[in-house]
C-alpha cells in the first residue's frame, strides 16, 4: 500500500480521522475518543449520523437498508454481520433501519428491502435489492470493486 492517508469517520464520536492506508489492518483507533474505528460489526446508520459516516469516509461504505418486520432482511442480517467481520477494513459496513430512519430512507429512494447500496466518498456507486448468501455477497462486492 502507498503512504496515502484515508479519511474515516469514527462510528462512535463521528470525528473524521486520517489513517495511513498501510495502517488500516492494524486496528486504528479514533484520535478523539480512542475507540476502534473498526470492530468487525456493522455500524448503525441513523438520520443524524448518515451524512458523516457515509460522506466523510473515503473507504467504500456498504449499506444494508432493512426493517425488523422483513423476513428476508432478518435472514440476511447474519450474512451482513459475517461480511463485516471478514472484509473490514477494506470497506465500512453499515445498517440503516428504514422504519426508524425514514428521512434517510426516503432520501435514498428505498422502495424494497433489503436493499444494499455501495457508496464511495458519499456518492452512490451501485445498489441491489434482495438477500444472498455470504459467498454470493462476497462475489457481488468483488464485482463492484469494493474488495480487492
């Protein structure tokens, strides 16, 4: 990896950290709150933190838009959790509860769930609706250029 630094918003305090790309795999911690920037679990997106966590993180951000009443969403949740554990810090994994965060869900134009959206630098790159297995999800992430 190069010497370049990557901006990553802290999921705990929302401070934007500059992390050398070569140090991403060394459990970087937030310079403000001292908590890990990655903990092998998806981050909960809300109407309040969406713009910082998605817009101020230069890594790809993979968002699972879901709702508690959705059976396919509940079935996909463990797959998304496993993907976060396996693929961080190549990407940030985040979940958006579309019922609790209706403003963000409306802004994103969520019409069906689960919907997976990949962002880079705050811009949407691609999206797909529907649940899948971990191997299928990993393959999709590779095809989208999220994973090397």
